[in-house]
DNA sequence: CCCAACTACTTACTATTTGTAACCTATTTT
DNA sequence: AAAATAGGTTACAAATAGTAAGTAGTTGGG
């Protein structure tokens, strides 16, 4: 019952990243801003959840929604400075996955 | 619908860490092996879910369950090499949270 | 020996979150 | 005008998480 012992900031960070899709969305926005449809296709998430997640990420200040009033209107989602600063985290997860996740199998250990 | 474009290893890693409690459990086991009751208290997770998560983590080869046949029996959970190799990831999340999460508020930016 | 307490879970049930599919509005192409 | 595309929202079923109580194997006391 005591959720002490753990740094509340770390807990907050984990409750952000430890939510389904969130990490993937941030990862996909790392290189360049993307549009709603592009994200659903690349990630394989439903519109309902993508919409929900993007709203949360906006509220947390990680993602920014920009409307370009061209014709037709174009809407892009990009990372804020706070969001972009997760790059080292993403890089480390990538590195770990390269070393410890077998591509096809569900195996345990690298060469 | 196409979940291509994303490295399947990265996806696998994210689906591990992007699950509620998993990151916190790994983090708590980083320093030293712990017992079931200790984890529930520190993390604030229910027995049901802790049990489930630990089983999954065992299956994924991240956590090891050791039974010490003392009297009374003592059961400890520890990280395997694969689990321990997530330390850089945890460290980066910690670093990020120190820089970008305000302790009391839900604020946006560091000093 | 019997009863309470402790650890490590499991089971039953409820609440919340996800996933699926259909729908909506505005614009644009055929 | 009809169909298509972008960017969503809504309604509902299915899966997952949370809560509380129960179980099994000790241990310690009366």
C-alpha cells in the first residue's frame, strides 16, 4: 500500500511510457512530424486509441498538434522539446532490443 | 493495418516495457533480488497482477524465481542477465524524469 | 493439539481499458 | 452528383486491471 520507496518522478515517467502505444507513437514521431492517417498505418493502432493517446500526449506536453490551413487542411503531430528529449531512452530501448530480442523466435540470448 | 515500417525487435521490446507495472518491477529488481511481499509493498501492485507479471517476465527470460528451502521457505525474484541489461534504459528514463517531470505539479519544463 | 499469524499465491467478481466497426463532416476528385 | 480521402467520434463487445476474499504450507503460543 505504500508506493513510497520509488521516486515519484520516475513513477510518472513510467506511467507515461508504460502505457500501450505511447512509446511507439513517440518513436514514430522522433524523426519527423506525421499525420494522423500515417500514424495509424505505421503503428497499426485504431483511430479511437490514436486520438486518445495523442490528446494525452498533448496534455503532457510531449506532442504538438499543428494545423496547416492549406487546401485541403493538413494536420501534423510533432514532438515538443520535452518529447524529443526522450530520444536517448528510445535509443537505449532500440539498442537493447537489437542485443536481446531474437527476430523471428521468442528466444532468450544473443550469440 | 500494416505494422511494417517498425523494427519488430523494437516493437517486441516496447510491448514488454509498455505494459503497466512491468517497468516498475524491473526497476525495483535492479539493485537486488526481492521477495513477493516486498514487491507488492514497494510498487503498490495487487498480488494477482504481480503474480501474473512475474510469470510473464520469467517466460520472457528477464526474471528468475529462486526458492531457498530454508525454514520457512524463502522465495526471491531476481533479474537475469537479459533483465539486468535493461539498466541503461532504466537509467535514461530516470535521467529524463529528473529533467522533465516536475515533482509536485504536472508542469512542463525544467528550470 | 488447536488457533491465530505470516508468506506466497489463486479465485471470483467488478471496473476500466482496448479493439472493432460504423458513422460524421469537410473537401476533392470522377 | 457520387465516391473517395482526411481526421476524427460514437457505440458496443472483448480483454485487461483492480479488489477482496480464500487457500496452502509453515510457525509460534496456550
